[in-house]
C-alpha cells in the first residue's frame, strides 16, 4: 500500500468508526461494519459491509427504512473526509448468515 493509500484508508477508517458508533446506538441488532477497497481502482472499488446479529433484526431494520438512514450516515461521514460513495456499494449482512453459510469465517465470506 502506498503512503497516500494509507492516508486515505486512515480517513476512511475514522469516518466509518464514527458511523459505527452512531449506528450501535441507533439501529437495534447492528454489531459492526467493515470496508473493502482495492486502491488501484479507488474510489469505485470501495465497499462497506454493515453486519447485524440476526436475519430477523436485519429484516426489521430494512422494513423500518433503516437502510436509507444508515446509508446516508455512512455517505455523510465519508464525504466529510473527501470520499464520495453511492449507496449501491453499501451492503448488509448478518452474523447468523455467515455462521450458517461460512461457519463464521468472515474473511471467506467477504472475499466473495
């Protein structure tokens, strides 16, 4: 990773950490988030994955228009550090699904 990539990644991590802290208080069942990026194709390669504990909690969150609010929170925080991202690259998943399909191996699941 180049020095400039590292700086960008630090800004992204800070922005997403702030969004995560807010989401932990605002969205029932939300547990963590992560980002994936290939800096040779940045910013189009940036993806954010938001993880909930159960499929039922993710379903409730979606039915209550939580995605729109969470997407806006993530985008606002990223824009504050100079990174524009459309909501089509924000994904939602659950620990329950990962446990069933990948035996809890997130590295394997996120690689797909």
